[in-house]
């Protein structure tokens, strides 16, 4: 066994002299035909990685060499590779793994009768135990080694003698390797001539490379100029969009009371102006009547002229009043448009007529919840401007989709959540179009995803949940009033969304029973709901080809 170890050591020493590169070793590994060759080459690769300070890779290669040695019952090489691994773990200050591999080294060294590795592994294990303050363990480790050598009848002087013999053998083999080195140096000299020729070719390539670098610099400069122009255009666009958002926010902040007060104020100003005009006209008429009484004979012709003037003034006054009426009507239409954009039309009409809207209960309303996956993680990867822009793009897309279905009412957005419903117009509306809208939402997000992936940017993926049942709807708030819905149906729809996978549409059993002849669905299990028991859930797969669109 000792002889085999010396041969392996000489092989490793020769590899060091040849200064094989990692690429050469990898090439030799591919060409190796025996397990023994692969074992040795893996160990050489581990040493090469260690020289390059790639300790993790060195450990992995050494472990492969150790496993091959174990499979071949090569205890000497298994001990050597285990000591190499333990030493690396100790350098990485991973004493736990170092202790395990030193112990493994000791076991195989005993099997191989390698006294040197036995002493080295015991020394290292004792050092680790002492560093941990476990002096009892350090003593036991050294006692175990002493017992081993005592049982084998080996003394330190015997070991030293064996070492001298081994050293003599290694010196002879080293001389042979040096002779081989001299031969290789001659071959290297021949290769140097070929290198000089290659150097000339390299100079020509470098000249061509410099020319290409200069051309590349010019192209990059042109690209930079175009990018600066694009940035300038993007900045102008951003400023315009900020102004638009600000104006929209100011418009939304106008309460219904302010709109009504403004309209009433405009109406009062109009009436005041008309009153003042009529008073002035009446005063003028009285003065002219007095003048006509005194100068009847003289002002006959003037009276006719005066009547003509009054007629013209009346026509102008009437035209001015009509224009004011049109302006008031235009303002009223704008306030109605703003009101109906915030509230359903029936609720808005009731609020205009009575100043308030009563809460209502609807027996069959389908509620849709949408939420983005990993929103917090994605938001950390985007600037605030980019985050708001991306959310706005998605929600505008959702708004456009549901605007194609009159029976669907947008309720609200909360952060990255989007909520809408159908069946709030008083009829028991079927949820067919709500599911169609959900499918279009997922298709829209998929298109956005592909575009964002092409640009190498983060993208949003949504979960959508739908449930059908009774809700209570009403208007809350005074200055910034809002239309909202409440009930278990809303909570269950939210649960359906949270139990959904990204890119899918999860519906409850009650919704499924209404659309199962229109959409193909797949059963996916039950959901435990508070006070409701277990609720079956289904994924919407696709719409049947023969299904007819539902018109609400």
C-alpha cells in the first residue's frame, strides 16, 4: 500500500512539473478510459482549482476522486483525498465538516497503514477539539492514535526509518522526472519559434481590431445621441402626463356639493343679471314715457325710432339669456358626466334628485377580484415613476375591457387589487360577460408580459377570483363619496382570488352552476369558508365554441 502511495505522490509531483492547465486536465478526463485514471485526474483538477483559489470547486472535484477511490477499494488514495477535503474545509473555517473528513481520512489511513496520514489527521482533529475548548476529546483522539500504534508495534524511530527509505525512493524518481522536464523544455523551445510566427499574425489581427474598435466607437456615439434624444422626448411626455394626472385629480376632488353649489351660483348670477337688465329697461321706459308726455308732438317720429331700438335690444337680451342657459346646461352635463363616472347611473340619478342614495340589497351579484403576484418584490425593482406607470397601464386596460360590457360596474381599486361586479342594475344578470372580461384581462396581461420580457423588465401576473351571491350596495362618505358593496359574497370572491394561480381564473360553485353550459371548467377542490362550510372551486379553461354571448 505504501508503495502505491509513493507512486501516486510521484505522479502528482510530475503533474506539477508539467504545469498542466485546467483545460488540459478536463480534456484528459474526457479521454480517460479507466476508473483509476478518472480518479487521479479528478484529484489533479481539485489541486488546480485550489491554486486558482476556487475552493468550492476544489472540494467538489476532490469528493469525486474520493468516491472513485472508495469504489476501487483504494484506501491509500481515499485517505489522501479525504485529508485534502478536510484541509480545505478547515481553511474555510468550517470545523464541523473538517472534523468529519479528518476522521474519514484516519479510517482509510489505518486501512492503508499510512502512518504519516494517521499522525497528520490526529494532529488536525486534536487541534480542532482544543480550539473548541474540548480538551477531553483532544485527549481521546491522541489516545486512540497511541493505542493504534501500540497495537501495531510501530515506534517513532521505525516511522522515521521508513520515511528515509521513502525519501530515497522519491529522490530517485524525482531525478527521472527532471530528465523528462529537460526533454520537455527542448520541445518548448521549438514551440517558441511557432509562437513567434503566431505573434506576427497576432499583430496584424490587433491592427484590424483597433480599426473595428474605432468604428464601434463611432456607432456607439451615434446611438448615444439617439438615446439622449429619446430621453428628452420621454421627459416631455412624462411632464405632459403629470399635468394630465394633476388635472384629472383636481377634477375628481370636486365633490357633488361643490358642483351643485357652483351651478346654483352661476344660475343666481344669471338671474341677477337678467333682473338688473329688466329693472334698467323698465327705468328707461318710464323716463321715456315722461319725455313722450311732454313732447308728444315733437317726439312722434322719435317714438317710432325708440320702439325699433327697444326691439333690437330685446332681441340681443334674449340671445344673451339663451347663451347663458346653454352654458349652465353644459356645466350641468359635465357635472352629471363626472357623477356617473364615479357612481352607477341609477345611483347617480337618485343622488341628484334626493341628495342621498339609499342602500340596496341584490340577491344575485357576481363579484370579480384581481390581484398581482409578487407585487411587493416587483415594486422594489422599479422606480416609483415606473411602478405607477405600469399599474396605470394595467388598470386602464382593465377599465377599457369592462367598458365593453354595460352590465359590469367597476367598484374600486385598492393598491394593486382591482374589483368589479355585474348584477347591480336590479336584474339577476348572468356572469357570462364577467368571465369573458376576466379572460380578456388575462390575455391583456399575457401580451404585456411578453413585451416586458422582450425589454428585460419585470412584469405583472394576476390572479382572478369570481363568486356569485347576495350583496348590499350603497354610497358612503360626504366630500369624497364612493359606491361600494358588502357581504359574504365579496369576502368569498376575495378568497377565490387568493387561492388562484397566476394567469388563471378561479370561480366558485355558485358561479360555475350559472356558466357550466357556456364555459369549459376543471374542478380543483374545496375551500373552507367561515360560516359557509366547504365551497367547490373550478378553473375556467375556455368558452365552448357554440356558446352565445350574453347580452345584459
